[in-house]
């Protein structure tokens, strides 16, 4: 199976199919879906459901089928590879600007990497076969999916350059701001161990960089949480990749699509 049972069982008590909620609205809260014209958007939402992605869940592994595509509206997901010696490298991050498994909207296939939920929140889930049919019938859908697919390739290319040439502190600032942009919250639920895993660097290097940021007053951290205190200063300290990888121009997700990081919903969505 592509998704863990935890994920599919994570629908909150107030879960409703999106078709019962959103078919009359012009926006979904997801960047790809909101590129569509209202008729196409309503068609897709009529066959969708809102699901909750829980922080820490692994939702895809290499070689697993991709039976549906999730369009996050509050959740943030990391995509990474694990080498045989245990080293890791994050290659991409997806939030409300994108989709998980968008390649399945073009043809049936399997996941190429691990995907883990960084920040819990909602996503709009649509059956992959239905999306393929929609892409065949509706040129606007096909263009939106294809544009995002290409944009994502550009972002992955940029991450490769970033991982090779930019300092740990620059990458730490970049990574925290990329997550913050996608979920819209300043208090990010990460330990330094988790940050080092996703940056693919040794924990002591992250600790040193975090200490420098704290001395400068741009972040604070307590057990399991990194607080971004000065976003503008963080962007200044981040590498130049920020302008290529940011999604700051998207509308704020507000609270509708976001959980508190533990999968519990702070507000009702219905
Ligand atoms: Zn960089």
C-alpha cells in the first residue's frame, strides 16, 4: 500500500467528503487546484475527500503504488532518500503549493522516494485514475499538473546545488523558512535531531548553527520546538536558494487546514 494505515485511519471525527463542503467555493487552499478554472475545480472536488496527515507518518516508500494524489492545504511533507549506509538527503518539500504523487496524474506508477509528514495538517485527496481521466478531458487540469511537475523538477535541481555548496547555517535558515512558508506557523515541531536528519548533516553541526541563530535573536528553541522569532532576519541569513524555493506568495492557509503537529485539529473544518 502507498499510505500507512495510520494516515488513512486519521480522519478526524468531523471528517466530511470535500464534495459536501467545497463544491460551491472558488478556492480550495491548494496552489495547484486554485490555478484551475472554477468549473474544473468543482469537478475535481466533487470526487475528493479531505484527509488529515499526521506529523511523523511515513506516507510513501520507494516502489509503493500511488493510488491517489494528495493536495496539501495545511500539511507539509518531506521527500528524501536513504542510502545503504544510513545517510539521508531531502530532495524536496511539499506543502499547499503542490501535490504528493503528482506523477500518478499522468500515468500509473510507484513512488521513487520516502515521504514523511513534517507538519500535520489537511490535504485534499483525489483518486489517481480519476485525475488521469480529468487530465485527458480537461486541458486546464493537464496544464496545471504539468506546470507543477516541471516546477518541482526545478526545485529538486536547486536542492542538489544547495546541498553541495551552501553552509549548514544557510541551509538551516532556508529549511526552517521553507517549512514556515508552507504551514504558516512560527513554532515548528522539530527536535535538532530531526532537523539534522532532514538536512542530511551531523547533529553537532545543527546544534552549532542553531546556537548562532539563537545568539542573534532570530530563533528560540525549547524541547521539540523551534520558534522563528525574526523571519526577515532568517531570510537574510538563508542562502540565495530561498527565492527559488519559497512559496511565500501563496495565500495564508489560515487555520482550516492545519493541525497542531500531533494530528489533533485545533478548529473544526466543517
Ligand atoms: Zn542553498
